[in-house]
C-alpha cells in the first residue's frame, strides 16, 4: 500500500478542492510539505502483475518517490521514472542510489498528459495518477503509444467504489476510474486485455482504522504486427 493517510486527510480539508488544478505547482507543494509522502514500498498490484514478466525496459509514469522504480530496477528492469514534480524525481533518484540500483534508472521531468514519452518500453506502468477525465484519456493514450509491440501496459488506480465505501479520499468522484475507462482508449485490433478488475485489499488508515479498499487494475499487451 503505497500511500499514507495524513495525506488524504489533509486533502479533504482543502477548501475548493473541486476546482483545484493538479499541476506541477500543486505536486511540488505537496512533496515539499513533508520529507516523505508515500510508504516506500512497491505497489501491491505492480508486484502481483509484473513479477512473472521477463525484465526489459520499463517506464513508470507518475513515479512519485520511486518505490516502484526501485523494485523494478532491483528485479533487473531498466527503468525510466517520469513525474511532473522535480521534487519527487530528486527523491526517487536518491532512493535508487540508496538501493544500489541507480545504474538501471533514469528520470524524466515531464507532464505526461501533454508531452510524448520518448520511445517505447516493454512495460508501461502508471499507479494512482488521478486526473480529470479528459486529461486522463490524454494520459492513457500516451501510455498506450509508449508501449512497445509485444509490451505490457499496466494502469492501476483507486476505484470509484472507494468513495461510496467512505474510504478517506479526496471527494472528487471524477478523479476515480474503472478498468473499462482505461481500456476505452485501446484499439482492440492492437491490444489484448489480460487483467480488467476491481480488486479489493485490506488497508489501515493513519488513525488505525481498517478498510477494504478497491484498486482498479488494467493490464493489457500490445500485439506484435504481422510481418
Ligand atoms: C498519487 S501519486 C502516485 C505516486 C506513485 N505512482 C505511487 O503509487 O506511489 C501521483 C504522482 O503522479 C504525478 N503526476 C501527476 N500528474 C502528472 C502528469 N501530468 N505527468 C506526470 N506526472 C504526474 C505526481 O507528481 C505524483 O508523483
């Protein structure tokens, strides 16, 4: 569970959250507000979905403080971490140095809804990047375009059920998405969906309360074009 709870509690207390723009200044501000935001552990769905794949090149979009990139690099992947926040990227780079895998990691500062990812990768992974619907589709199209033929796309997020269940999350329903929302941008002629789930897992919040939370998990692979 790659998140903390004070974080969500704080977000729920921000006035006018519904109108808030989640841009570079917002994310830099969030990261600067605390020495560490996330748990430092790799995301469970990444571990579950990727452990069986042969390592190759990977990009982690919205990599945050780099726990997933460290895990991937430690398993032999050559990983590029992408984030809109330079503060996050500096922390991620430090974590890969501390883990002794900096030689397999590079960092890119860009807005993944606006800038194309450079090149294609065997694995394109994005966890908990929550955007408003139009921008979310822009992001997912760029993620798909960055997946090499034969490669894997993995998009994970908080499912809309979490809000209904009262899980402490920012109360902006449009930020949450299903696996079908992600799959909608994938051309079925070019893609096979391997996992499309709303997957529950236990989660304890910062006040010690136990929740069952739901992750959206979309894993798909891109066809190799016939020659
Ligand atoms: C909720 S955090 C998740 C971080 C990490 N993936 C994890 O699971 O711990 C979302 C991350 O996406 C980044 N992000 C948000 N919008 C982005 C964008 N348009 N382009 C690139 N990164 C973005 C944020 O800076 C933040 O680090």
